[in-house]
C-alpha cells in the first residue's frame, strides 16, 4: 500500500491543533508547578509533555518542507516564526 502524504489543508489543521494542545499544556504545567513544585512528578511530566509536542511540531515542520517545498510556510507549525520552540 502506498502511503499518502498529508495535504496542505491537513498540515494547517494539525499545526493549529498542536498549537492549541501546546497552549493547554503550558497553562496546565504552570498551574501544576505552582501547586506542586517544578520538581514534582506532575511538574516534570508536564515539561516532558510540552517537549514532546514541540518535538512533534518540529518534525512535522520538516515533513511539511519535504511535502510542499515550493509552498512552504514557516507559520503552519510555528505561527510566531521558525524559532518559536521554547527552550526547556
């Protein structure tokens, strides 16, 4: 079976969904860290989850370049630009 790449619309939808997930994780992580401490199991897990989502965004940004080299738009997975991954 031949694998079908994502369409431009699917990339945009996934980029929007991952951005919303990232925002939710950032708010939850801040709340958990305030309540239980950054070094708590919950605080550390929220940071790992955020890093995982950022890793997926970066991987999909690279895939988007391969899928649409002529139509690449850096704002699909990183709306604030290509350097939007937060250092953790």
